[in-house]
């Protein structure tokens, strides 16, 4: 039997949370009904009051309620809920969490969930679940469950959906995760244009006794990888695909933020960095490309994805960024350059072949990389077997004496 936190604004959605809690208890679990409201009195009696939640985050709830500023209240209770729920999870008092909400409730509920470890059961029933949930999910495994109708009363639609959501969180806490063989972990970044390289590298590393977790360099993937690296769970990093920096610099849709490439340097784990797919900036369908880029070199990857070739000036700046990120690393780091192609489509004869742009990238890396960081230049394409092997050999050399399998 598990204890599931049912967290939400009980002043406006108390009956709905109580309904979910009732279904969870009927399944044989205990519930902890937590109030994060800041308006009228709760519609139902909570197990944890809003005052207790606010106190955990050092929030002046009385003052907020007097000012009646909804934005201030949501922000404050979101921070307090994160602190309070984290403490419950750390102490083992709850084994899952579910929340229901509109805009404010979703902001509070997901803020609390983002503070929890990956793998901890989290379900958010939200009116916003059918839209862009990236700001709410962040880098965590929050299950966003569409409410379809507003979370406002128990009716013929909400009765079904809230019951299903309650069943979902019960199923999550009831599931026993099978035991696995715990091997030292390596993080690797991949894109469709670097798949062959990463798959070869992955096989070599697995043969050497490591487990490789591959992250897709789509913005969110890079953010998640950085977050997990910073948590200390990886023995090493194989950052083959740093393409997210092209989007970050130029204005594509798959940027991972200015901290991309920082985590490995902060925690000091051995890392390999290559300029994989820095030849491309990602946009949606062709019509979605901003007008300021008209006249640039485009490649239609598929109807939903348009790639734009980075030019020499952009590549020079990307090379500087890559080098300066590597310069900040406190642990072993090696930079490898595949001089004949940094993606499938940048090879000679392919759509994004641009020798001048590539040389601007490589020259900037050479110029800005600090002395003492190994720089390996190879006359091959990024997906050549020998390049994958060189990346792995450099990483394995840095891993000697550290978390060896």
C-alpha cells in the first residue's frame, strides 16, 4: 500500500481533488490531500493546510491573501509546494503525486513535480495538456493528462477522466521496476545525421562494460541530458551532437539554452566534444521560417522540418563558443573534428557541403581552445567508423581509474 499526494488548490477545485482521492483509496492506497490554494477557504478538509505548505517555503501567506494578487500567489505557492513535496518524498512519506488544475493549478502542481527525482510517479491533469507543455514539464517525467473539459465539477466527462487519471497514478505506484545490471553510465547526444556514429560508439562502449543513455539533440533532449549530467549519475559524456548551439545562436526552434555544454565541465566528468550537426539550424515547415532568413540555403528534411545551412560567420562564432565551453571544463575533455563532414548532408556532393563554412568552424575552435586540451583532427566524415572509434578511445582513456566496469 502506497501513500499518494493529492495536491492542488482546494479553494477552487477541492471537490475534484477529493473525488480523485476517494478513487485512489478505493484502490487500496492512502492519500495525503494537500492544499495549495490562497483564496477562499478550502471546499474540503485537507490533510495538509495551505499554511503548512506556505511555511515550508517561508511564504507570507497572510500578506498575499490580503493583497489578492493572483500572480504573486501562484508564484509563491508554486515555490513553497516544491519545497514541501520534496521533503515528503525525501523522507519516504509519499510514493506518488497527482494534481488537477487550470493555468494556476498547473503552474503550482508542475513546479512541485519538477522538484522531484526522475522516475518518481507524477501525474498532472490539466486544461493545458493539449498545448505546449514544455514550460510545465521542463526536464522531468511528468505525465500530462488532458482534462478535456475544465476542472470544474464532477460531470459525465470529468467523472470518467479523473477516474482514469487516478487509476494511472495508482498503476504507476503499484508497478515494480525490474532489477537491472548497474553498469557505469555514459551520456551520448545524437541526431538523425549522427546516428551511425553514435550507434557504433555505443556498441564499443557497451562491449567495454558501460551502459550508454542516448539523448536526442532536440532542445529538450539536450536540457534533460545536461540536468542528468549535473546530478552526478554519469561516468562520462560523449557529446557527439552539439547542434543545439546552432539553433541557440541563430534562432532555430531546437535550442537548449545558453547552459548547453556546461554540466560536464561543472561536475568534472570525462567528456568528448565534437561539432556534430553544427551545419544546420532547425525550423518547422518551410512557411514557418522567419522572413529575415529568406535567401539562405535550405534543405527540406521532411514536410515538418526545414533545415538552414549555417554560414561562415555563424560557424566561426559557433567554433568560439564550443572552444570556450570546453575551456571551462574542470575534468578531462577532448575535442575531435571530422574534417570531411560534420553531418551526413555536409559531406562533399551533399546538400549542405560548404568547405568555407566548415573551415571557419574548425579555425575558430583551433584559435580559441586553450592549451592543454587535446584536439584531434581526422580526415573523415563524422559517421565514419574510425571517427566513432577515436571518440570512444579518447573517452575510455580518460575513464581509466574512474568508475571502471
